[in-house]
């Protein structure tokens, strides 16, 4: 977390984060590291404390062609404060698609969402507390499970400094439990990134 804090905390860090966000908004090609900085760097921005105020279910209720305009506008209001918000990027892409199935902008937001999720998945493999996926809030843990195709979970509990969910496996993530670190820690270079072909039964990679 120290490296991210050094770049994105304080007045100069907020300016640097704004510049990175502007590159995202301008449609520049960003690296995985850029997306990691966008996601984890948002923990140091003023709007971070409002992250959990977004109710994903409220956005999901707007998933229809008739309400797509409202969905896009709602997502825009969220992304103006938190451009790396996972759910808002996902639902804006969906809203644009519902308005126009040939929308290139919808594809851009779909890809942006996927890149942000790849940034989260690069933080670990979810097999244990030592390699937990690092997310900024509980909402993002649920968003990560949805991205991995996990159909639901049957319970959750604390394990050391992590939250572990008992889950129903998916073709992408075949384990019966998944670990998240929600202490706002940035990914450590020693963590084992998630790779679907090596995630069978959620075992750590050797």
C-alpha cells in the first residue's frame, strides 16, 4: 500500500490520480498497472468513503430498454466521483447496450470493466488469506464473485484478517470457498495472481 500511497495520497497524489482518470476518460490505452493504480489509488481520494453507498441492486432494477437512460445517468453520477467504481462501469456499459446494441461506447465500458476486474484478480488467487483477492469494500467482493461466474454463496466468516465466503463453484472458479482482503491493502508483488486454468479446487499455485 505504501507505493500506491506515495503516488496517490495527499494533494499532489490527488492531482496525479486526476491525470490518470483523465487518460481513462480520453480513451487512452492503459496498462494493467494503470488499472491497478486507478482501482487501488481510489482509496486515497475524497470520494472513497462513499463507495459503499452505491446499491448495486438499485442499478440492477434499471436494467431495461425503457429505463436505460436513467441507468446511464445514475452511473455517470457515480463515475464522476469514482471513475474506477466496478459496478458503475459494468452497469453503464449495459445501459448503453440496452439503448443501442451496436454502441461502440458500450464496448468501451465493457472492456474498461473487464480491465478493472483483471486488476483485482492480479492481486491474488483467493485460495487463502495469504493470497486473498484484495478489494476496497464488500460490494467489490460481490462484484468479483459475479465476474468469476460464482452463482452465489451460502455464508461468510472472518479468517485472520480476511473474509472467506463459502460459495457454489463456477466453471471459472471451482473452489468451494473464496478469500478477500478488505483492509484497503494494495496488491503485494509476491501475491499469486489468479489464473483460471490453475485455480481448480482453489489450491495455491506452487
